[in-house]
C-alpha cells in the first residue's frame, strides 16, 4: 500500500508583497518624474489621451490606470511595467552606455563635468539653415535639464513641416528627439537622435559675448552619406530661461522660416551669406 506525501500548495514568495497603496505611490512618484520632462502637463495629458484630472490622480497616487492605459503610458515614455515597482531612474540602468567601465573615463568624463553655470538648464531657441529645404531656415525650441545623477540632457521636437516634407509621421512621439550634452574645454557638444532612429546629429556650441550672456554659436552636423546634400551648417542657441511663458511663445514661431524673417541677432550670428568652413 502506497502512501503519498502531502503536497505543499502554499505559494513560494521570496519577496515582500507590496500593498496596492505602495504600488500606487511608486507609480505616482515615477509618473511625476517623467512628467517633469514636459513643459505642460495639460499638453502631456492630451498627447496621452488621458483626462487632466485623472492624470493628476495618477501622479498623486490616488488612482491607478487600467491595464490598457498603463500600457499606453509605458509605451509613450518608453519604460516597462517595472514603473510599478522601482524608481524610474534605476529602470534599465544596467547595460547603459555611460555606465560601462570601458567608457567612463572617455565619453563619461565630459558628460559628468558639465556644470549648471557653464551651460544652464532651461529652454533654448535655436536657428539654423535647413538641410532639406534650400534657402530656408529652421527655428526650434529645446529643453535642457539635469537628470537625477547630474547628467545633462536635451529634448525637443522636429518641425512638422520637416517631417511632412520627408513623408514621415507628424505625431509628437515621432517628432521627438533627445540627446546627451557633454562639456568641452571651450563649449558643449550634443549627440541627438529621434526615437529608435539610425541617424544622429552632432552639435557643438560655444558661448559668445552678448548683453545678457545668453547666446551660443556653433554648428550642427548630420550623419548622412557623402553626396546627400549639405551636412554641416552654423547654429545659434539662445537661452530663454526656465519659465514656460517665453518657451511657449518661442514654440509658436518654430518651423521653417525665410532669412528675412529671422530674429536680427540670430541672422547676424548665422552669417547666411558667408559659406560655413
């Protein structure tokens, strides 16, 4: 006669089970940090397709989104479901380029040496010659900010007209670009790309003398093959400060512009009649 051992049907859980309140609070904290990357919570809510009041409840930890809404939020911010369990700053940190010991003393050094006084955070209006429309210029807006680890980032959106001209999607997600800012001996350098793109741009800027000491002049180079048109052109950055008002006003005038429509000092610095060397 066989005797069977009694099965242990209790679940094996090695970690402490978090309460719904703890999960909501973690999600809300992470969502607030992600929302700080955008100048307007109302506009962010609109892009996500979420009611502004409901979005505020998510950020405060009062409410939690449905699975489909959570998936939409994770896709928009390019994060995964660990946003419920871990601080967003630590998600995906393993294997990131600048965390590699192989590059820390090479590419990582300049990134971590960029101080706030040298290149301040805030909004910048930029102007450069268009790469895709001869005789026209691009006026745009970017935001420069420091991450939790002190690394300086830049983000902005390609002009709708430029995306339309190339037959690309004009959605905010498709137009968004992000980059990393590094300190140089006499200026700053950016490496910028759109989401999951296989092309990049490299920007170099140095501060120039001006009444408010808020102008930077340099150049932008795009990574395209030889024979694909102009690849390097001058660029002007104007620091607008950290307030949303001037930034929103500048955003309304962004896009393609004729030389005669450029701001006088931007046009003076760009020297459109002098070939770039």
